[in-house]
């Protein structure tokens, strides 16, 4: 790996030097202009004074004008330095202010969110998408409709686009073509804050903050509904764990601020993230591999409660463990270009396609003698 590492290192250094040269060249140009202006100013000033002395100006007047000229020159030099400093600093912050001033789609349209706790209808209408700078399409002419209140399991191999599906739906990415509709309206028509309000999402990456357990769940410092916090902790089977701690839901998480803060295991952190989503509510619950760090029995225990957790909501579940998809109304299998199979668990098993092969293969490893199989 030596040559590869050195080549990458030299490439990064070259890029850094090129940018540094550009900045320093401009600073040099500004400094040269300042120096040139000063030299011209002094030459003209002293030339005029010398000319006046030769033509009879008294020496005391010459001294007075010389001091005034020197003072003016000092002040002009200071002004020039300040202007140069402002122009130099502007080079650093110009792109930042340009970014802050531009509308990058963070505001969205004007539509408000759907009424709270009312399930929403979702439709991908001939959506095509690939990541910037790549040639591989994640979706090509992809269409899928999720009726209001439906519980959909989204399955597929790694890289099939399951997480990308969620990020497109929640407005974090925009499709290259096609539309994503919520209750018949393009998501671009919704204000971004209102769009986010409709979704309660648990992503694969779990971020625990250095705040109390209650603040982590409510994502707020004020107006926390502690009864609701306890309810969601019971639903994700964390209530006993949390209330066994000395301060209960007021226990500080992590040891960044409080050296006595609590550090949960990976599975407990995922349960805490699920509790956060359940506390938020929203019209649609999305679980993107939310139980990856849990064992199969703990996962089954949580999924057994999901009917209650998502009652009256549209729900989307993404999981590699296909046994957890059986309780869903429909299953959509995607393969990296679009929708490959769609139906109930029984329908897809009868079909004998990709879903059937994946389900049977996984099932062997949960049975006695699975390793041999």
C-alpha cells in the first residue's frame, strides 16, 4: 500500500498548495498595490514641497507641511492596510455568504403538513435518481404507491437503494426526474419544515446526544411530556433499564459533559432512537434497519408491538431479516433499478422468486443445524 498512500498524500498536498498559492498571490497583489500607492503619494507630495521651497517657501512652512504630509501618509497607510485586510478576509468568507444567501431548496413550497396523526398516501411516480458524480442509477423510472395507513416492508440486497428511497421520500435528496407525491401533491410543494414534521424516521446511524435521556427522546430542552417519554420507553422495552438508574429519565447520556453520564450498549441506543421517533409521532413512521444491533429475539419483541406503535399511521420498514416482514400488509423487493417483486409474504413465497430464495436461505440459519446447511 506504500505507493498508493504516498500518491494520495502527494495529490492532497498538491491541491492544498495550489489553493494556498492562489490566496497568497492575491494577497501579494493587494500588498503591491498598497506599496505602489504609497510610493506615488510620497513622491508627488515631496516633489511639490521641494518645488515650493526652491521657489521661495519659508523653511518653517516647509517643516509644517512636511509634518502634516507625514501624518497624512501614516493615516493613509493605515487606511490602506485596513482595506487590504478587509479584502483579504472577504476572500475567505465570500463563498460562505454566497452559500448562506442562496436558496438551496431548504425552504420548499408553501403547503402545510397533513393533519396530525392522519396517515398519508405516498407515491413514487417514474422516479430516476443517481448520486452526483456517479454513472450508476439507483432508481430508473421507479414507481410505487403506498396507500394511506399501509404497512410496507422494503427489502433488497445491500446497495439496492433502500436507504436512498427514504432520503428521497423525506426530501433530503431530489430525484433527477419523476415526482414523489404525498396525498397527491409533489413534495416540492410542501414547506421543508412541514415535510419533515410528517415523518418519524429511525435511520441506521444512531446519534445519541450529551443531554438527558428525556431530552434525547423529546429532542427538546423545554416542555417535555415525561408521561409520554415513559410510554415510549415501555414500548421499546427500555423503561426498566432507565428507571433503574439513580436519576431515571433525567440521567445525562455519555461522558462528554457529565463524567458520571450513562453509556448504553449499541442495541439500547437503537431502542432509544426508536423511542425518539415514537415520541415525535408524525403521519408516517419509517424504520431503516432500526434493530440491526439487536438479536433476533429482541427484534421480534419490538416488531410484535409495531402494530400498536404505528396504529393510524402509514409505516415503512426496512430490514435484512425477512422474518420481520411477515406482519406487514405488503412487501416491496427492489434490486437496484426499480421494483422487482411486490405482494404479501404468502404471495411472494408462492411466486418462488428472489424473495423466496432470500427468505428460505435466511431461515436455515435460525434453525438447528443451520451452520451445516
